[in-house]
């Protein structure tokens, strides 16, 4: 099966003063379309760095990252920003909603740079909020929502552009057990019913159990779990 995400021999390090701090060592991962991939490992192992590279937020020092046939490591900054807006949906641990905007207004933000008409944008937002079960809360502000509902709004925002991949960084990390289960059920639905390719970093074994593919990162290297 063809890979929708192909990470090929990726190396990444950061500068700290005069020191070069290695983060990722020759990482290679292939994810088929429709995969639900989970990456686990201790804090500081490079998980979020790898996710950011795949999402086009950061660039590798060497190696290739190919998403849906495009080598994003070769794109210019402006081309990469456009690619990210079209092809990547982001789900964060702390939701990253704008508190002065309603759920509807938060979800419509990624559509602001598209060529869709206002009516089409509104239809997309309502459809996304229906998928996450929050169409009835579209006029509520984040402070009026529970943590689980805020994460649902964030997921609606992530899917409203119908992105190629969803990247989720600790999506249940700030939720109680019940809300976490609801979010994981929703992510499974997005994967099973809508065919969304999901790449998730998590410390939560319950979240990892939902994934089709599970790999472990330790000190910047993919390892077998013992």
C-alpha cells in the first residue's frame, strides 16, 4: 500500500548556545492512507519534534518528509505555509481556542484564507460541528464549554478544511477519563467512517490502544518496546 506519509532517514538537532543538541537520529516511518498511528516514548524523546516535522512546522536537518507525494522539506517558507493550511489539521493538548470567539468563530478561522464563499464556509463549519456533536453549542464561548467540549471544537476546527492528515499532540492529556474516552471515540470515528489519516503523540496507553500502528521513540531513535 502506498504511503501517504513517508519519513526517510530524518535527522534533527537544535542549537543551544555553542552546543548542538541531537533530537532525532535517522528516523524512517511510513504511514498508509487511513492509518491511525500512535507514537509513544518518554518526555524529551523527540516525539513532538517528529510530529512538527511531519506537519511542516519545522524542517529536518537532513532526510526527506513526503506527504501525499510532496517532499515538504523542499518547499519554500511561503509554499510550506500554504501547504500546511490546506493539508494539515492540528489537535493540541490545550485546545488553543481563542477565548473571545464563539465555537463557530473558532472553527471558521482556517477557512479565512480559502476561496470559499461566506455561505460555503458557514456550511463547512456547521457540518464539522455536527460531526463532533456540538452544532447546538456553536454560539458558546470556550469559557462556557467543558474541557471535552473545547477539545471537540478544536477537532472541528482541525477537520473543517478536510485536511490530508490530522496531527494530534497529546489530545487527551488535559482531560478526565470520561472526556478522554469521548475524544478517542470521536477520533476513531474520524478514522473509520471518514477515512482520516491520524498521527498522534501520546503518553496515554488507552489512546495508544486505539491506534492501528504503534511505535516507540527513545532518545531520538525508534526502539522495540521491552
